[in-house]
């Protein structure tokens, strides 16, 4: 199992439905990938971190920072590294 958790000082608020949806998707039989997307500053990173916390090590998770990827063609190769 590969797990990467970033530490946070506080929990997120007002995102219960989003959190439940992502956790539910990851607990399905064979999710290959869940992507959280949106404009800068809307809380994508905080939500992803809370998802890892909610899974509590039950599911394999890998943190793939994509902030520096500027070409969509490079996303898959960045995830493979």
C-alpha cells in the first residue's frame, strides 16, 4: 500500500457532501482515479487531504502534485513518476 498524507492544522467545513462523494467513489470496487478539479483557492487540496484522513489507511492513496504541470499532455507522465 502506498500512502502519502500531508499534515493539516484544521479540518474543512461546509464540504461534507463533497467529502462523502469522493470517499464513496474511492471505496467502489475498482476506481482507477478520482480527480478533484476547480479554480484556484476553492479548497481542492484541503478536500483531498481530508479524503485521505477519512479513509484512515483503508484504501491505498497516492499524492500526485500537479500544480506545476502546465500542459495537459504531461499529466499522465507526471502521475507515472
